[in-house]
C-alpha cells in the first residue's frame, strides 16, 4: 500500500472511531491532521497509541500557537505530532483552547516524553495541563510574571534587564548568592595551549627568571 493510501486509511479509521466528535479530519501539507475538542484531547492520543493496527508508539512533540484576535471561538491551539513506526506514518492533532479556560488534560500518562514539553507550554504560553505530575515553570523562575510567548507579552519584557543581579535562577526558586563572584578569565586564557605555545613555554619561563 502506498504512503498516501495509508494516510487516507488512517483518517477513515479515526472518523469511524470518533465520528461527529471530530472537528475536522483531513490531509494538510505532508501528513493527516485532525482537530479535536478539549474533552477528546486525551482520548484520541490514548487510542492512537493502544491501537493494535496503528500503534503510534513515537511521541514527537507537543507545542502551542497563540492566535490572538484571529480566531473567533478560541485563542490557542495545542498541537501534537505522533509517529507510528510500524506503519511509517505521522499524524498531527490540534486542540483549540480558549483564553478563559486555558487548560487541557495531560498526556504524560500515555507518553512520558510529554512531561517537559507540557511544562514548557505552561511556562511560555500559560496553558495548564491537568493531572501533570509537576505543573511548574521550566525555563523561567517560579515567580516570573506573565508568559513570554503570548502575543500580548511586551517584546522588551516587563522589566529592565533579565533578572536582578546577585540572584540564582532555577525552576524551584530564586535565592541570593552566598559567595562573591569574580570576573571570568579572558577567553584566550581559558583555551588550552597549542603545540607551538607548549614548546615556547619553557623559553618564556627562563627569560622571566633572568
């Protein structure tokens, strides 16, 4: 069976399984694409993995898009890409999310690899994933205000500079540095000596002693 025929068969099987619950199911660019409501977000991912026929065993990624002022009924889309190794076919799943209720069920119980990427979406876009084992920020401090990848977030940030001087940034907390910092050595002093410099080094020492 050709790849195109396999992709169309996948769409037909998804339509047969979920029927009118789907918002759309079509070929888009180079892969099948389905759009599902929030209450089907977890169910379709679990079905695709557990399906004996399709067995989508490879979680590629999960991300989100902000459609500020361009979509009528929602603001965000959470996008998941999966691959079936046995069939050598990929699938894109889109889930619309409203600004008023920016929350979806986690898929970490289906694919453990979604853990960090769901946290990244929460950190940068502000979409929460219910049931996630650790729904905390990933790249920004816990007390950071706002979500930097939202289109209404100021381009230059909400404060001058990155973070206050003398602080340590982690995903757990921000705490004062206990020890004093020193200037780093110049970059040329941090590089290992070349073979020519290693030969010249004894001569420099002798000249210095003289």
